[in-house]
């Protein structure tokens, strides 16, 4: 997945059930942004268990590699591409739309 599913902290606070429903539907983690900065991740419990079991995090390997496997870390190129897309999206925001 190049572009992750995202939501805002405000959306999470105001529409928790919608975010939960979306997480269950997409069966993946949702990045939570606050002021255009990634602040956290939300995923439903079934997705967490599936990722935990598929990464063998519960059975072997060193702790850091297990955590990275669970987190689904990106390559530098994937992270750079994501940052570029977020920057482009922020540039297209018209402040007049928020008045």
C-alpha cells in the first residue's frame, strides 16, 4: 500500500464509530493526523491480531524486527512519496474554503 488510509484527530473524536467502521472495512491501519502531522494509528482489533500473527511477532525473532514487521514499515522511497503527496494536498487547500 503506497498511500495509507487516513483520518484526522478531530474526525476520530467526533465520529469514532465511523472511523471504527472504516477500519473494519479496509482491514488495515488508519493513520491519524493532527494539524497535518501524523500523530498515531488506529486499527480494529481483528486487524491487529491478523497482523500480529502473520508477522510471527508472538513467537520468535528480536523485538525490534517484530515491531517493525507489525508496523508495516515503508522503504525510504515509499515514505518520500507519501510525504510528497501530503505536501501536494496541503498546497491545494484553499484557506477561503474554511471561512
